[in-house]
């Protein structure tokens, strides 16, 4: 005969299993509902930030030249900028990547609301979950024209401001040039997260620096050339961040780091002032992909 304590323990275990099963069934709809609400909250809040701030951007003309020449470009940013930078570039209808986690569900909802095309996949848990997504992104870029693929290259778990090599593999596979973006506000707070995510506040001064490109053709890369390009991409993003932060502190934008191997034929760095980063004659990228979300495989072009 089982003891009283044994029966109690069995009962507790059954209750825990029932609660766990209920939470699992509820988690999907609950997370999707929370994601939908938060996407609207983010939209309203970032609209307030954007329309009450003074905004200056630099280097967008070089990105436009690269898009005309190559049809597709890759854009890198630090994970700390996942709030402000995506909002700033929503006009361009970029493509990006979010994890399959609950947080990824919320990020996907917010970015889709902003006009992004979001691939789901990628994880810090290993290559088995990342590799299929990398292949899908490569195919997506190859199949389409006018794709701006933006990726937080130190995500999803760091180390902070250390570029991961996947962006070099993407550039090598697709032939798309690499740019770096850094957006920063004079008024912001930092979250207590691994990346110290920056949340911009209203009534600030926002500066956006886009610089590049780094070229990586589709020929196979040797180990030394791969490492050289990775170091250049790391320096490119570090320099964009340093220049933007220097501008906020001192009111002037220093020239790019001379150690960067950037092609001068893409023109001079332009300056734009105002809430729209697109000039009147320019059109958003990827209009067909607005509000589309990929669940891990690239949709076919029609």
C-alpha cells in the first residue's frame, strides 16, 4: 500500500503536469495576442518619438547607388539598436530575421506592423536551427531585386558589438555589398539586458549614419580573405557607431576611418534632414512584401 506521503507526491506531480500542459496550450494564442497589442503600443510610442525629434541622416545616397548597381544590399546593425533603427528604416520595407522564441513572436509582430518582411528562425542554441534560415535568406536575396536585408550581427545573445560571420557568408553567396547603420538619440534609456538595448525618448535629436559598401563577390573565399572581410565589416559598424555618437556630443560628423576598404565610386556622403529618409523621387523597396511574414522559407515570386 502506498504511503500517504507517496500519494501526496503523486498528486502534486499530476497537478504540475496538468498546469504545464495547460500553459503550453495557452502559450501560443496568449503570446500572439500580446505580440499584436505590443506591436501597436510600439507603433504609437515610436510615432511620438519620431515626430517630436530632430532627425538628421548621413550616407543614404551611397546606399541608393549600391541598390541601383547591385539590386540588393546587406545592412548590419548592433543589437542594442533594435528599437530605433528598424523604425528609422521602415520606409525601405527591409527584410530581416527574428527567432522562433516568444520574444521573437513579439519582434515579428512589431516589425511586420512597420512594413518589414520577417524570416523566422535562428537561435543561440546551435547551428542546426541557424543553417536552414541562412539558406532561405540567400535564396530570398537571389530570387528578388531591391532587397535591403538588415541584420543585428551581434544577436541574439552576444557578445555585445562582436560581429558574427554569417553576414560575410551571406554576402559571398549573394554578391550583395555590405553596409552598416547606426541610429542614436540624444535622449534614451538603456535596458538591463545583455545588449543594453537603447529605448529612445521623445523630444530628442536623432542622428543616423549609413556607411559602406564593402564588396564581397560570389567567388569562394579562402580563410584569410574571409577573416579580412569579417574584420572590415566589424570596423565598418564600429566606425558608424563612433561617428554617430561623436556627432551627438560635438555637433560635427568626423570622416570615415581611413582603414576601411570602401569604394569611392559610390559618391559622397549626403546629408538629409527630416522625418522621411527617402527623397521625393525615391520609392520604398519591396512594396509587394509589405505585411508578409515568412515562416522559415522564402515565398516564390510571381
